[in-house]
């Protein structure tokens, strides 16, 4: 496990959510944030978001990760809409 991955995982361990779980993984030498539902029975996708190495190394990493985590969580939940007024097949 890389030092960057360990740092991200340690920071994510500080978060607990009722509906989703947070983790991180290495993919192609980069660290990715992973957000997935705790209840897998719904068949919904898992959300993956890359973390830039300079952000992980930055002294303000805990704060930037929190902002990024909240932004990604927002995007993930929006992607779960089945239909919206803008849907073409409404």
C-alpha cells in the first residue's frame, strides 16, 4: 500500500454515513475515492473519483478532502435520479 493511499484511508476513517460507505483504492498508480451504498441490493453503481497527488500532499488535505468528498457525494446522489423534468423519455 502506498503512503498516499494510507493517508487517504486514514482520513476517510474519520467519516461515517448512514447510507454510504467511503473507501479509497489505487488504480493505475493513482488514488481514487470510492463511494458506494451500504445496501448493495438496489443494484446502483459505485462512484469513483480521482485524487490528485498534490492535493494529498498539501498541508490542508483534510479540509480539501472534506470539500471534495461532499461534492462527490452530491454528484453521486444526483446521478441516482431515475427521472427528472429534463428527462427525454418522461
